[in-house]
């Protein structure tokens, strides 16, 4: 069914951000390890994939993409929408976990959007139709069978868009069109881990080259826009396909940008919005941007950037995250950390890891929101918040106000590399972190190799997986310290 024309000229993008995990898996590493099973992989062994760490998933990546946005001077969003085909919970409000991690007011409206690679752009279309502001997050970390073509092509990442009305728009939406058409180029059945992928030619001929042109032409007609006036075109498909689409539609040869295939990979439901964030970081005011999402149909948007865009930069953005790079040289370690190889961790891994849900609920502000306290008498920061100030020179009663520590930096006061404790990425690294403003927290470190930690190293906080109850399939989250030199 064709979508109706929508007048969105007063709505658009107020802020944007992105997150790409720092780990990079060179495709040559995959090809060298698996060419015995599939010799054709040798020809695909160029570039690298961005892959999540063992303690990352779609929720943690979405949180980091939201934190990459600069929301200074903007009101808190009225809605939070999470788009993903790899949600960790099938029956739990995943977006609500993110809302608590970001310390939003609990009256915020939350929504999960899933089941299609078009989930990100479908959620964008819905957010643009609302009157209230929305923080839209899209994140995916699709699993693929070892030695498959999909393993070579995909990557893990997240993108964030803050959508609303008014003068501070970075880009205004001129129009939007959608087509919903159940063309199945791949699917993942309920309960299955991996996608079943059909022939690429079927996807190109019946999908990309029919559905996308039909949708885009309707949008250009609706908005009275000449194809030649498009400065940037975003197609979530391979580079050669995007080039042909540009030619078919009459777009400038230079309109399609970098598809991130070489150094990141296709990031599923997040990909169109990730490319959009990259384009906004590069575009000039007054540019017209065509944004297309694809999956069982297509969504097409036309945006025009404003002078405000020149004054906005995300904290890192796509370019900044791509510059952070830590190469993964062991394909076997990668498979083990993705859960594709069942490693025997010994008897120490046999303990029951059941989560006390009542205790978690009572302490969710501290656990998910990382809320601590600041003494109003001496300004000492502490975690967790307690009745009595921990400063021995103060010890005031009932003097603390709750603050979120997620944005507080600190430095390593002490650390331990524990090779006896159970860790999916041994050794387990933990220690004391001294916070800015005083106070100490005993916590884990993440994204650091053995021997890389030093006393006094500056750290920042990251929302990560704490552990997983494998018997009951419940994922627990908390915050970890990450050295800033590696950011």
C-alpha cells in the first residue's frame, strides 16, 4: 500500500549521534580461518567489520548513540523509540531499560519497533508524524553463521536522532513516502538465531531496482523536487547498487556517499540512520538529503539542512567512532565471545546466577540509571547514595541529592587483572575508580587489553552487560569504566 504525502516542513532533526564499537574484525581473518570450508571467502577478505564486545548488545549500543547526541538547550524528549531486529528481550520493554539508563523521567513514552530491516526508518516516519519530541534510537548486532556471506557483510552499530519542531532544526523534513510490500529477501523465524538468506539477484532486481525507484519518484513528485537538486542520497544497499539507483533516478553521480562497507559493514535496522548521521556530519547548510530505508517495502524521506547544522557536532559521530579502532586478530576468540563456540570455563562457571528481581526493582535507579549522591554540605560524590555522607570530615545526615554518575569521569585508583575469575574476555579486570568531585567506586573495566591499565589513567563510564543468567536467559546491565585514551 502506498503511503500518503505528509506535510512535515516544521518538523525535523534537532540533534543526532552514533555509536560504532571499537573492535574491528578484519575480513581476511575470517577468510584465512574458514577458506577450507568456503574458498570463495578469499575474494571477500578485504576491509573489516565493526563487532560488538562480549558485554555489548543492541541496548548498550543504543545508550551510547544517545549519549553521543548533544542535547544542550533542548527539553527532554516526550517519546523514546528503539528500533532493532536484535532486541535482547522479546517480552520486556527494551526502550524502558534505555530510558532508565539515560536517567529520563519515568513519564516518558517508550516503544520498541522491530521485525524488519526497515524498522529504523519506519520509526522515523512515525516520530515525524507526532506533535511531541522523540528520541529515536536504532541499533542492531545481527548474528551470522561462520563462513557465510552474511558474516562478511554485516557490522554492529547504533544511531540516534532527536526529532521535534521549531527554530533550532538542523534539518527539516520536506516530505516522506512509504511502500509496504512483502518481498522476502531474507528472514529469521521466531526462535532462530541466524537469518535465512535468498538469492542476491532476486533482492536487486525485484527489490532495490523496483521498490526503491517507485517510492523515491513518488516522493519527488509530491515535493516538486527535481532529482538533480538532491545533494546527498542514502541507500542502505551495496555501493554498486546505489550507483545504479542514482543513475536510474537521475541523481548526480556524486550523490551516494560512503556506504561504510569497507570499515564497518551493513548494520541492519540501524544502517540507514547511521548513514544519515554520517551525512549530516559532512553536509553543508542548504543541502537536500534523500534518505531511503528498505525491507519489505521502502521508506523515502527528503530533508533540507539549515544554517544551524554548521554549529552542531556530535560528541564523536560516525567519523570519531571509526577513528577509535582495536583490531581483533583471533577469529576463534570472536566466535567464543559471540556465543558461536561453547567454551568450557570450568567448575567456577557452574554457579547459579539467578537475578533477585525484587532487589533489582528497588535499586534500579542505582543499577540501571547509575544514580549516586552528592552531599549538599561538602559536595562529596558517592555511590551508592546513603543516609550519611561518606566524607569523614562531614558525615552529615540526609544531606545528599541524587545525581546520575554516567557522565562523571574519574581515574584509576587501583586495578586487578584476575585470571582465576570467570570472564568471557579474560582476565577479569576490576578495581577502584576515584570520581571527579570525590568518592570511590569499586567496578569493572571494559575494552582494555591485559597490561593496558595504569594507576591514574582517566576513565569514563559505559553502559554494558554485567552478566547473563544463561539458565533463565536474563541479561543484567550495569556501568563499567573505560579508559579514555582508547576512546
